[in-house]
C-alpha cells in the first residue's frame, strides 16, 4: 500500500493557501444535501461539528458522556499556544513551526506543522470573539506565559482552566447549531463499529448507553475526534473515560494506526501514592514558569526541604540545560527526573518524586501574584496531598499524559479509508515523537475550526455515494459484530473484575513500554499481553445486562480494545530501533543519556495495517523529509 500524504510542495509559507485553492468546493445550496457524522464533542469534535453545521452541512454529533461539556478537553489546564508575538520577544510563525518540528524530534511532517503554526493566529482571534476569558495584562492586552521547549512566551491561558473555557466556547457554538436544528446531538451514545461500504466510511454502529439499544447511523463522511488512548496504562492524567475504542475499531476495519508507541510522559504530576489508586493528577506545565525543580545532592537525604541548604540542592534541569532550564520539553524533563530517582536521590516516602519549589518566586513576586497565576492548581495539590505548596515544595513525578500516535491521516486529515477523517488527539498528525506543552488544544481547534471544514468539501464534491440502509451486508456485519462482542463479554461469567485486568495490563505497559523501553522488556510484554488477554476473555466478570445502563460492560469493551492496542504499541516500540522524543529505547542513547535518533533508518511514520485476530499487523512506512528544519541532535543546553 502506498501512503500518499497529499502534502503540497513549494514554498512552505503558501502551501496551505495554494492547497485550499485547489480543493473542490460544495456550493452553499448543496451543502444541506450532505450528512456528516462527527464522533466526539471535545475541542476537536465540538469545533468541527459546530463549524460544519455553520457551513450548511447536516451534522450528527456523538459523545459517550451525558453532555458535550464533559469531554476530557475540559481538564486541560495550562494554556494554548499561538505565535502572536504579543510580548515582542522574537516569536513568529516560523519559530513556532521550528520549535514544534524540533520538539517532536523530527518525526512529524513539516507541511502539517507549518500549517498548524500559521493557523494558531486565527484560533486565538476566533476564541476571543467567542468570549473565551483569556488572562489579560493590566493594559488589557492578552497575557502570555512560557511552556516547555520554547524560549518565548506564546501560551495564552485562562488561569489553570484553559481547556474548560475553550470548551465552553466550542460548546456554545455547537449548541447554537443544535438550536437551529443543523446538529443533532447524541449524548450517552458510544460508537462501537465503523460501517465501511466499498472501501469507504459510510456510517457507524452505536450503543445507547442508557437503554443498550444498538443503532446504525449513515452519512457521507465520518469524522472521529475521539481523543487519546493514554489510559491503556491504567494510571494516567487522562479522564477515566478516555479510551481507544472508536479508533481501534476503525483500525480493525482497515484504517492504519500510526506511531502507536509515541506516548508522552508528563514530568509534573502528583506522584503515585498507593497500590489501589485509579487516577493520576496533572500539575500543569505552566508551573515550571516559576517553580524550580530540584533534589538533594546526596542520595538518601531524609531532611525536610527547608532543612536542606542551597549548596546541598541539585537544580538538575538548570544545571544540565542552562538555556532552557526548568522549561526543557517534557520528554527531557521526565527522563531527568527518572534518572535522579534511579540514582537514589528522589524524595518523599517512595523516593519516586522530585521537588517543584516556589519559594524563590514567592519571595520575588509575593504570594498574591503566585495565587493569581496558579491559585486553583495550588488548591488542588493541597486537597489531594494535604501539603501546602505556598509553604513547602510540591512533589512531582512523571506520568502518562498524551498520545502522539493515532490513526494515520493525510494532509487533508483523511485516513487511508476514503470518507473517514480523524482530528485532534485521535490522529497522529502534528507532534512527531513528542508534543510541546499547550500545543494539543491548538491542534484540536486548528483541525476542527479551520482544516477539516476546508478539506472535507473536496471529498464530498468529488464522490457520488449511493443511499445506504440496514439491509446492506456490511451494515448487518457491523451490527452483528457489536452484538457479538457484548454477548461474549456478558457471557464470560468469570471471577475477575474488569479493573483488575486493566490494572495488570497497565503495569506491564508502564514497566516495559513506559518512560524507558528495551528489547528484552518489550519482548517480555509481547508474551505477557496475549496471555493476559486470553485470561480476560475467559475469566472476566461483567455484572448486569446489555439492556440497561451498565458501566461495567462499557469498561469491559474498552479494556478488550486496550489489550489489542497494547500489543501493537509494544510491537511498534520494538520495531523502532532508535530513541526519539518520548520513545526512549535504552539501547540507543548518547553518552550524556539523551535520545539517539537513527535518521538513516527510521525517519518515517510507521503506519500499521490490521490483518485479523491473532495475525501480525503489516507495517507501512511514510518517509519524512525536512526541507526547512534540518534534523540535528536536539539540544536544550
Ligand atoms: C490533565 C490534562 C491537562 C491538559 N492540559 C493541556 C493544556 O494546558 N494545553 C494543551 O494544549 N493540552 C492539554 N492537554 C491535552 C488536551 O487536553 C487533549 O489532547 C485534548 O483536549 C484532546 O481533545 P480531543 O477533542 O481530541 O479529545 P477529547 O476532549 O478527549 O474528546 C473526545 C470526545 O470523543 C468522545 N468519544 C470518544 N470515544 C467515543 C466513542 N466510542 N463513541 C462516542 N463518543 C466517543 C468523547 O465522548 C468526547 O466527547 C491536557 C491533558 C490532560 C490529561
């Protein structure tokens, strides 16, 4: 299979404009003849559904929560990037493009990244027009702060609630269309299969989560904005409901899964506190603007932080990376935290945490300023740990946070299955092997408000599709597949809970495919995962029936998909014999312990094709080329 990225050529600054001009348009009067199914109502799905409806298409939008407002996007804390250069500190579209390609360790497409950087300007204008209450300076101008991997301040924020405020903006745009009847919203509805007819995505099969009713929905195109799959690790900063089911079941129907092993570990999370914990909490990266990361110089130092004098502290990020200091990218900060803990210098009871200290910032700026900037994050930390970060340093440790991998898409955000578009965290498009902080919200909104609404018309205008109904064999097969999975899960009637399997799977993934990976561990995981999966299908216990609200059944279906995805992630990690970004293979590192890429052999996106249960997937490679930002060893020193 040849992967055609459809990336335009020529001067990078004008690629998107020229590409857009060459796309076919759907005449305004014809738009209402088309129906688009948008699965997901987070920032990506919500913005796409609202914009497509505003353009005139008929839209059905689906989410599994009780309201679009509960999409995981609401949890985003720190901010959203845009190259506005309001601080006049040397930022530009080109610099954001450069930082993103470099930050992703040269494993993303230049054309996509440039477009994203360019569109970042429009996103802020769009959101301000919607009334998103971004933080402002005294002068009235929008304020900015810095995030990792950048030496400029380009992150727009609304305290520690940026995702919530942006989602309210997208939600009101969505509800406006719901009110006009152009969007039909289906909450508490979970997509469980993709309907593919003659190689094209034509619909979905869903389960009503209240009644259990299995239903079919048909459209001219299907858009998946279904978020990331970090919860394969069980413990992560993601909302508990985040899962892979929509994209995994599309993968089983032929959509390629790209770079599944590229996962992001976030350096500043509240450390794990016990064996029965089910959720980890992020402390936003924005805290690294003012917080200083350190550990005691000597291992085993059990003194309280205030008893440790300045000359017996190691501000290891500032020491090793003087140019970027505490604002090195996430992969670098996480790996270094792990390194000092592995050396026995970690703090806290388990020794698996480092300090994030605001003492100097409070002395410099005063507690009210710090409260103004991070008040809700400090409160959250205090409530969870019982420790007061105004008086003693926070303790943080890296945790699973984001997935750069996802379904493969071309420059138009269409997967290899014609008619299936994938947006937001669910696709693999723009972040390469490591996403920079505050760039996920930017990408989700770029995809939903600006890219997809332009590109989807080209497909719709170019293809005449036949009417479809439940009598079609492909539809019957997809419905039967959903019913069969539900029945198998309910009939297993074993003795173990879904969570106990998920927890065990997550531990295998964290130990062998987490912050550091090696050949031996990945091979071990590839033995253990299928065995555990087999046991799952034999001995899982799902209470209740399929004809009612049954969260145990919902979870079981999602965990069944996580098992298959986990295996693909390990296979992908084993296949990529290099280190890049968040994919750190211990065998491939520089003498200083930094990731050592192998551009000669691995400068490609790995896109895996499903071959059927128990069969090895086939790897397709999309070569990457760099005309502007030339691959070099990343340095933040
Ligand atoms: C704690 C935390 C803080 C973060 N802070 C930031 C930040 O400050 N800045 C930043 O840029 N990024 C941040 N991120 C990342 C960012 O929040 C996410 O990448 C982004 O919000 C994902 O948006 P999305 O629209 O792609 O997916 P989501 O918001 O996850 O939405 C997914 C949607 O798909 C629906 N869905 C999923 N599966 C199905 C199915 N099978 N059937 C029906 N519906 C389905 C869900 O119901 C939901 O509506 C943060 C992430 C975390 C975990």
